[in-house]
C-alpha cells in the first residue's frame, strides 16, 4: 500500500509543491537517481542538513553520537538475510521530495521496529559498546534523541521518580537538564548477562547558582530482543564539590575517545 502524500503533493515533473508535508528524517529509506548514471539507488538516510557525520573504522558517528553499526561485516551479513514477515513492515509510504526523489518511510509497530544493535544476549564486548552508546546519547542532553532507544512502554525508577513510557521519560529529561547545567557524564560497564546490563556512572554538573556537584550512580538495564531498553532502575547520590575539584573538562558533548574512564580516574 503506497501513500504519496506524506511529504506533500508536487506538480508532476517540477519542484512546485501544492501541499506541504513532512521532511525526510533520519532512518527513512530514500530512492534517487545515481549522479553517475541512470541507475535508481535505494539508501537509508543517516543524516539531515546541518548534521556532522564521521566514520571511525566501522563505527558511524552522527553529531558526536555513535550510531548503530551497519558497516561491519556481521551487520552487512545480517542485513542481507531474507527477513521473515514478522521482522519487517509490509506497508511503505512513497513520497516526492524534489532533489531527493522518492522517500519510502516504513510504517512499523513496536514489534516491527528496527533493531538497535548491539542486541541481546550481550557479551562483555557488546555490552560495553551499548554502555558507550548510552553515554554518548545522554551527553547530547537532547531528550528527543535520548528517548528513541527506549520502548514506548519503558519503565524507570530514577531517584524518587517513576516515569512510565517515552513521553514521561522525555518530560523527566527536560526537567533534569534544565536543572543540571554543563552536564558531563561517564558510564562504565559493571556486568552483563542475557538481556540485562549493570552500569556504574558519574556525572558533573552545576545548578543555577554555580554550585558544582558530582553525582555517583548505579543502573540496571533490561532490553527487548530488538535492543530497546524496556527497564531502567537508577540509584544516585550527589556529592557537592568545588569547581577546582572537577575532573570532567571536555567540551560539552561526546567524551573524547582518549579521555580517561571512571576506573582510570579513580572513581
């Protein structure tokens, strides 16, 4: 079933739009003509105008955040396997987007959502990658981006708050980062088994009166088979510190790869 109106209606053979619609978004599948020949290409959109993209080895980095690795040999092999009907959406939206050509946006339910690799069961290596990806996402301080790795019905305990579902989590994160300013976070894998990961972390921040704190915590995570986090239970303690005692000084955003971790810092 095809709906050509999701990004608006365009006058045929022109760039004139009669109605407005949605712009292509990260994760969309787009179809366009190759600049080298007349071959039609089908690609997944990984970035939009204004994004910064880098490829470190086989790890894709978008806006300083590690994205699911679709460039490793294992990931390419997984992507090329025939998908069972239960693994893929059967409805697509085809849209005209001017220079881009046609944009195909899958309509998926929770059980048909794309995987968020690494997926369980976790090894120490894949769990450590999952932990670093979570750290990178939280260091963006962007609630809209962070909530996308959680299930729609995710359940949390964070200090004395118990948000349920993505919208409550989004609101919680908005309040959090409005209070915790100049936030910098480091996470470290503690242990893992099956679809669960235990993490310890520390982050530094200051309030609107420039009083600095280092918050120490432990998290227990549980994931779906697709790699989305369905449960997050966090215990956190705040330690007042002097500005001179801060240990996290990197520019706001992703922690540099050569920056020490918690164990290296004696935390």
